[in-house]
């Protein structure tokens, strides 16, 4: 047996996990992993994201009907939709004999049944679960698209103002003040309900009608916030030594901004984006509820709420005889879970990315 | 101080000008047939439509229309609503003037927003100051959790639930409608009674109709303000002058309210000004749910009328809202100056960024 002496060199120590210095992202990830609230929120949001993207088609294939298919047998005699977990006759056509006091006469022989997991959505008898899932896709698509647009506009204008300074800064800052003073919900409703020009744009069927318009409108009125974040950071960093060093090696302005300054604004923008998606989900719901957003028959969380409660000019007093409480609870819960999880995730990320925080 | 206010006023006037130009330009680009408000387009000849367009003034170039609008607006006249406008054979127009129309709606919205902010501050300031003295305690966690739940629930949903349960089921407050603050005159009451309706009014009726809207409004913002108050208070309570006040033997209440809260309050006042635009948006939701005849409803009626959008009303709403937001911000600046006179030198920007960073 030979005695072995293990010599730990500095190089070996660096190879070992615990002694390797952590980058800022690794530090942030480590902190986030310890934040239980943020982790659960992140998991909930990912689950929602999965449900609204892949869940819709999966459920649709399982139950065998789509989100816009009307089932006359899913509606009771007082036009009250059926409740959760009901099997209804699988036919789109009511028999020609029409209504009697008890309801519809039985369908022709040989008609199968189909399952409504969360019941039907209203007098038209569409599947609530499917409308919820497909509606969530629309709502989140609007929210995420609008956030990305706001980030793009805000980063470009903010970087220009903060880095160049002078006249550019003055113009952009005044413009930012102007947009901030806009009562933007009023504006979005005003434009959304009068301009039909781009509501038909669907990018060759990739998006539903009205989605792109809402994205552009929300993005166009909310970019001032990221613009302010980027501008402030750029102003702080413009005179830093590493910027001077980069300039001295011959880097041009565009390169300095892109490779040396922009990485510094990514953490605050990431936090902003998480919180902004939550705000934009709320905004989509509100604008659609006010009748200026996504058009029917496309469902969104806003239109699901509006369907039960009516819109501003056609208020629809709540009547337990013709509607189900589920139709209010379910979309409200979906909105709540999405916004709550995003808010908590955003807060967790803010703390994890804070350079002043401990490990 | 005078220079500071003057500078802010100058910026405000520029903002108003740009805002009105943008609104005007935007709507000049949207195709519409304003003549439809006056005549039946399906049975009118082209000449008739052209005549009505001429009477309405929409056939002139956009800058001429804008100039006329500005001159009239400077005289306090916002023109006539297109909805229900009529022309005599001499060409003089009669109809509903936009100014009073928007003014009445603005009073309703202002009732919601101002009352909502008062309720909000009445909740957030004492609660925030209280939990700051006992951080991480049960009250702290509970209030933070509840307010986070409130901000994550859509104001529409909060409003609908309050209306359904507190209003319709439990009859705690009127579920919808609006009563003016000033009670109607006896003559107006008699006139309404003759037509078989009843007019309500007076401070009590006004407040009772607005209780649910105020709660809805305040619940949305309470998380932000509570957190802000808590963070600022915790900072301030660590300051040496608070220790001094305690050492002098001031009661805990006096130390917290007079010495700490007074110094913690300025970023919160700044936040009120910055949230004004969003507050108008939330007020639109609140008006929708509780059927209040405010600016939101006026706008949507002007947009979704039978004959198309009613441009004079829309421009009126935009201008009145913008003026209100600008005035509120001016007021906030003055209040900040009253709280802390050094603000004019340090500038408001620093305070605002401190408010958002916290």
C-alpha cells in the first residue's frame, strides 16, 4: 500500500465548484432558488403559460370540440348554461320543432354525448374550459407582445437620450413627459373603438383579429417606463471608466451602447417586463370589457367577463336564473392567478438581481 | 418659488398644446361621416351631405378647424356636440354644448378619484406607519398579503363583487347610480316629480352612492401606497432626529406622527401626482361597474353612438382630463413645497426617482 499525498493546487481549487467565483447571473439564480415564494410563483406562471399554449389544443382533442362550437343542448330552458362536468348531446343543431316549456326535445337517435368539463359559457352553449384556455392565450399574447414592443421602443429612446444627452435627451424627455401625462386607458379605448384599420391584421392568420391592434396600442402608450429606466442607467454609466476604456480602444458609440452598456440595463428591464406583463393582462381585460379590444367570437379573459356582466353601454344585471356563478369566478381566478404570480415573481427577481443584496 | 411655479406652468401649457394637436390630427385621419349626425345619409344626396359638412365645418383644412377650435376654447367655448346638433335655415347651430356636458361628467369622475385617493391615504398612511413600527409582525404580513391580493384582482372584478354582494344582496350601500353633491333646487324637484321621477342629491346621498366606488378604487392602489409608506417610515425611524425626539420624552404616537410621518410623506405625495393618469383609467372601470355618468361613460357614448364618433366631445374630454392631471401635478408640487421648502432647489425629479426606487 503506497501512501498518497494529495496536493491541492490553486488551479485545482478553482476547478472545484465552491471556490469558483460566481457571475452576477449565477448569484441571482442562487438567491432566487432560495426564495420559495418566487419559485412557486414562477412555477404557477409557467403552468398557466403551458395550459394556455398547449393545453387548449390538447383538451380540444380530448373532448372532441372546439372553443367556438355552439351546443344548443348545453343551455337550459331559461338560457342558463350547464354547470361544470356535464355531458351534453354532441350536436350543433337543435331539432326544427323548437322550444317547449321543458326545453329542447330530445335529439335524433344515434347522437353521442360530449363532456363540458367546466360547463358552458352562456346562451350560445360553448365550452367554458376551452374558451378559458384559448382566451388566456389571446390575453397573454397581447400582454407579452405589448411588453416586448414597449421594451423595444423604450430601450431605443432611453438609450439614445441617456447616452447622447443634450438636445436628443431634451426632446425625448419632454416626449416621455407628454406620454406619461396621457390618460392612456381613455386613449386606448378611443382609438381602439374607432380605428378599424389594423384590427383585421392577423399576420397571415398567426394572430386572432384585434390582437395585433391591442398589442400596438398598449405598447405605444406604455413605453415611457422602460425608457426612463434605461435613460437613468445610461446617464449613470456614461462617464464610467470602462466606457472610456472602450472608447479608447476605438469602439464606436453604437458598439459601446450595445456591448458595454446594454447588459447593465437587462436586470432592471427583466424585472420591469415581468411586472408589465401582469399590468398588461389587466389592461387587456379592461379594454376588452369596455368594448374596444379583442372582438368576438375570439375569446379572451376580458370578453369572458364582459359576456356575463355586459359592457358599459349594455349593462347586464346579474341574474342567477340565466347565468352560472362559475362564469364570473373562473375568468376572475385565471386573471388573479396570472397577475399575482407575475407580481410575486417580479418582486423575487428584483431582490435576487439587486447588486446590494447578500449572496 | 414663483419662478419654479411659472416654469411648471409653462411646461403644462406646452403639454396641453401638443396634446390637443395630437388628438385633432388623430381624429382627422379616421374616416367618418359627421354629416350622419344631422341627416339620414342613406336618403341624402351628395349635395346635401356636402352642405351639412360645410355647416359643421369639417370640409375645411384641418389647420383651419384647429385654429377655430383653439380660438373658441380660449374663450371658454368647446363647441357643440355633434350628437343632436341642428341647423336653422340661417345656418346657426343649436344643440348640446360640449363644455357643460364634459364639466358635469368631470365632476363625477373627480368625485370618484379624489374621494378614492382620500380613502386610500386614510388607509395606507396610518397602516403603513403602524406596521413600520412592528416590521415582520403579524399585522405587517397580513396587511401586505391582503393588499397584494387586492392589487392582483382586476378592479372590474372587485367592483362587480362589491356591487353584487354589498350592494344587491346585503343592501349596505346603493349598488349603482350617482347623486350630485349639491342638492337639487325645489323647482327642479317639482319639475322632476311632475314627470314622474325623483331627483336625489345632497352630501349624504352623494357619499353613500360613492362608498362602493371609493372602496374599489382604493383597493387597487392600496398595496403600492402601503408598501411605500412602510419603506419610507422604516428608513425615517432609524434617523437620529427620531432618536432625539424619543430621548426628549415624546410619546410614541407623537414621535411617529409628528417627527417621522411628516418627513416620510413627500415621496408619497409625489406618487399621487404620478399615478393621476392611471387613476383616471381605474376611474373608468369603476364608473363602468357602478353606472356613474362620468368621463368614461361620456367617452364611450361619444365613441359608440349610432352615427359614429362625436369628435367635439372626445376632444373636450381629452382636454379636460389633461388639464385636470396637469393641475393636480401642479398642486402636488405646491404641496411638496409646503411640506419641504428645499424642494424647489433640489428639484422634483430626484424625489420622484427616490419614490420609484424605494
